[in-house]
């Protein structure tokens, strides 16, 4: 859900892409669009909704010999199914990695706070085979792939990932902050839920209802034509009908499985997170303010501290995270870290003149452009922004908006943040 | 209704076919001379410049050991803050035969960043402060690595191959104690005498036009018709043996296979990929902990360096497999179908290795430096044949070998 360091934002748009592509017509309409102007570095992107398929966004790079595909499915896990998306992606991982290796490519899967994400990158000449592999993997496990051994293994991996978010301080702090700032996202990791009740049949029926064309988006960047991409994702997903509705609780009688006790975190140094709700603030200015704050942390000797912009479709927040090395008398406690973070916020506000903001803005723009310098990175930048906003051109618009941020915008954001009451999360030894 | 569906099915296929027909041929507009190359990538989001300078441990006297690397790091340190203000970053890389630099910049500031960097590299001298900062950071980094079994094993292999007292047997990036003793005057002298455009190769990759790139590189590098004169090890490398015993729990085996004077670098890279696929760490080979393969080049050819880390009781078996694989590749031509399968995977790997503009620029600069030309990866792979692979394996000389094993 977030980029570390200089974050990105979602720009509210009046019209949704869904309305734009609901126009009648049997074939995929592939249109190049450059919302941020002709000089937009990340675009233009081609947008299509192939017949019976997901939203398709393509950044053509004719000179590139690689192509990167990213298929994301928006996931809601009802009660009793928490953690199911992690199991699905772990079941898909072996076949996707094997398909990638056979084509000289690379695969990865991920469960973000809001989506199940399947990624492939490989030679552009192999695009059709790569597309077929990702279509197959994201459609859900077949009966053979979700056999008892594979399912048990995927459940173990999913539970280990969930546990890893709780037994080390920084991921635990982030999880707690996310729950405080974005309560509507729920517990994406599925921690505390007994995945043993997740049978292959229940999983397949739930994924069948979840992984529909209307909840999925494909982003492709690299040496492939948009029309070929649109053609490759027609009529997805195709799967055998299993019928029936998924039960949303693990046991009969509506009783949920007993939640296993979360692991105790291994904490050596105190960690503190301050989360400032910022849904009403200009997101580009917020991102530049975060870059300015990161510079200030370096000046203030807050090694390892970071300022980040987090956002989902409904909310945004500026998050400050820091840890403190223990002192001889047992540590000064999180209070002193909080003081230093708040002093850094005040100092950044005092220094936000034209030159400092220009420097921070260049760094913020650079971070996005450098992240997008490979086909894989570009697909990730475009796709992550799309996941957060539902807007296929959000990344392009964001870079354009970043370029327009001035000292007045940043000063106004920092003033608002200083006047706001943050969510405070501490993870202490 | 049926007719409607038929149109529905045909249209996307037709659109795809039409798009393919008008898809531009690749690579577009690459300009390559003997020492500079411009790889225009109009849709890129960052511009990368790579420079390889004919400096390094091979040119250093004993008293100067590590000086080239320190000088390179001092140049980067000198301009780091000013580059940051332009949104750009630079890095230095050390090889035995060359010092490498990469610069990465946003499209809006690449020209200013490149001029700033090249000016610092070839025209001005770093300040005492920049040299002191670079020295402190480099000494710390080298000290962290020295004394580890891996570092000892690498050094033992170089000594076995080049001879114990050869300049080439030294660690290519220097030793902490030697670097700590170098002063600012040494650094400036090294930069003046050895870091000069006439002894360098450079490549630009990213959203720049061929003209923009050539204008910039032409101003700095001048006449690029003469290739870089590469250093040669003296005396010629041999097939020495070194065996170390240390309190470790793994066994390290290293080979240095000498290359011929004019090596077939592309076929050798495919051979390295085959070795990696056959012997590298994998779930089916739990006793293999690590495998490193590198092709080190110099004026007399170079060496294929292989290092294998394995469980001590299986070391002999795996050493035999590595040598046997090379022997078999040298004697038996690989079936065409098998080569096609191997090259498909190998091309994918090469393309992934070159996924970023700085990797592509550095690869192009390396090719110019050692081979005086540049071949994009797909062209290089397309020309590979079973016979070329066989000949490349057969061209390897008798290897030097070093082992590091538990006592």
C-alpha cells in the first residue's frame, strides 16, 4: 500500500475509468492517453477493456527487449477467510516461477494490503507465453495444484508471512499504524486466524467469486504493442464452474476457528510511529514535504527514521517512523523519539523555502522516475498507483503534479500537519 | 448474433497483427564508435552514463596499491552533493583491468549532471575533504571484507593463477591498510596521469538522441578512433595450485581457466550460464551453498573464474562435475534443439541482467573497452551456434586451482 521514502498519492478524479470503458463495442478499444501532457515521462499509456477481460493498461516501449506483466486482483476477505489471498498466491507461485524460468524470465507474487498481485518479466518476444502463464496462475489453483500437500504447504507459508509481520518490531509497528489509520482495510495478513479450516473447495469458490474481470487490472510495460496485450487478456478468467457460494466462516454453526496466539515480538530497541491523517491535504505537496522531512531527519541525526506517504482509495496519511538505540540508563523511552520527530517537523516547516522545496521536489520526482527505469519497475509504479486509485493514469498525473509543487504548498501542508493530532504507535522492548 | 461474435473474435487479432506490422525495428538509432556508444531509448525514464577508465591494480606499483580505487571514489565523493541537487547519483566500480563509473540522472537534468560528473572525472581535482571522506569510507568497507574465508579464497585463486608476486594477484579493489596510507597528493597524481579521456570508453543509455549523446561525449572524449590499450599480465598466467586450511564448515573450490588472446566472449558467457544451471545452488542440490562465475578480461585474453562453495564431504564430487562439464562441452557439440532451449533461457537472463539503463550503459562501455565494439544481447545470442560453444570451451587453457577447506 505504500512506498517507503518519498510516497505517492492518489489524485481524485471526477470520472472513473469504469465509466470511460463501459462504452458498447465488441472489440477491445486501445487508446493512447497522455493525461499529464506530451512531455510526461511515464506515459502515454494505452487503456483497454478487452471483451470479457480485465482493465488493461499498457506502456509501450518499442526499444525494450523485455516485457513486464502485473496482474492485480482486488481482494476482500470476509470473516473466516482472512489470509485466504496469501494462500492463493502461494499456491500460484510454483507454477508461475516454473513458467517464467522456462522462458528465461522471473516471477513473483505478493499480497498487498488491498490486492493479490502476480508479476512476470521476461523477453518481449515471449509475450504471448508469459501472458498465458499469468492468466493461468491468477485464475486460481486447479484441483491438482490445490491438492492436500500443496495446500498445506501454502498455508504454512502464508501463516509464516503473517507471523513475520508480528514478531519483528518494524513490520509490527507498520501493521498497527495501518490498522489505526486505515481501519476499513481490515486485517489483510490473516493473522490470528486458523487457516487449517481453509479447504481447497472453499478456497476455489471464494477465489472464483473474487478474481473476476471487474476486480482485476493488468499493467504491461515494455516491448509489446497494446493491441497484442488487449488480445491476450480477452475472456479472463476462464475456470471450471464449481457452483455454490463460499461459506464465510470456517466451521459449521457459524463458529470461527479459535485464533492462535500471535507471536511475541522480538524487540530490542523502542520503535515509534506517528501517523498524521492527511486525506484532505494536497498529495503532491505531501510527498514533497515527506522528502523535505527525510532530509531534516539526516540533519537531526535521526538515522534510520523515515517520512512516508501512505494512502488507499479512501484515505491518505503522512507517517513518521523511527527507532531509538538503548541508552546506558535503560533508554530514554519513546517520548524522546517523539519529541525529536516533532522537532524535525517544526524545523522542516521553518526551512521550507524555495531552494529547499525545489531540492526535495527533485528528489521526489527522481525517486519515481528511477523506480520506473526498468520495464518491471515501470509496471509496478503504474500498477501500484492504479491499485490505490482506480485511475490508470494516476502515476502520470502524480509526476506532473509533483513538478508543480512550490514552497507555499509545502508550507501549508507542514502547517496543517503540525496542527493535527497524530495516531501514535509504540513498540517497546 | 453469430456474425457479431465472429467480428468480435477477428477484430482484436487484426488489430494485433496490424500493430506488429508497424512496430519499429530494434535497436533504433544506436551509435557506436570504437570507444563511445549512444543507446537512445526514447521511452526511458532515466539517463545513464557509464565510463570505464584504463586504471586499476594492474597499473599500480606496490606502493600505489588501491590508489585507483580511492581516486575513483574521491571523484564520486567530490560531486555527490551537487549531483544530488540535480536528482542524480554516481557510483564507482573496481575491476583488475579498469575502473568503472555509472551516473544515473532524470531526463530533465541529465546533461548538466553528465557535464558536472565528467568535469570532475577528467578536468578538476577533488578537494582534500572529499578525498578524506572517500578514504574513510573505503577503508571501512575493505576492512569489513578482509580476513573472511571468502576473501582469502579469492586471493588464493588469483595467486595460483597470476603468480604470488604479480600485480594482478592483488585484491582488485585494494587493501584497507594500504588505502589508509595513501594521501591526497597520490590521488591527484593518479587522476592526472591515468584518468584521462584518451584511455577511457563510455556509453550513454536512455531518452537521449544520438546527436545529443554524441555531442556531449565528443566534446569530452575527442578522437575516439583509437581503441583502449589494455594491460597484460606479466609473466603470463599459469596453472598454479594453492590449498588453504581454515576453521570453516564449508569447502571453497576455485578455478581460473585462461582465455585465448581473442576470446569469444558471448560463447563463453553461454558456457558460464550452462555451468551455473548445472551446478548452481538449487533445491535439488542442497549441498551447494554458492557458485560465482566471472569472466575477467585483460590484454592477453583473460580468465574464466569459477568459485564453488559446497559441503566438505561432497567437494570432490562437485569439483569433478564442473571439470567434466567443461570437458564434455569442449569435445561434444550440443544438439541444436538443446542449444535453442539453452539460449532462450540465457537470453532471458541477459536481458534481466541488463534491465536498467545503467546496466546497459556499463555493459556497452565494457564491450567497447575490451572488444572495441558493441553488440545488443539479442544479436549476440542469435549468432551463437553449437560449434561456437564447443570451440569456446575448447579454447580454455589448463586451469589454476585453489581450495580452502576445514582443518
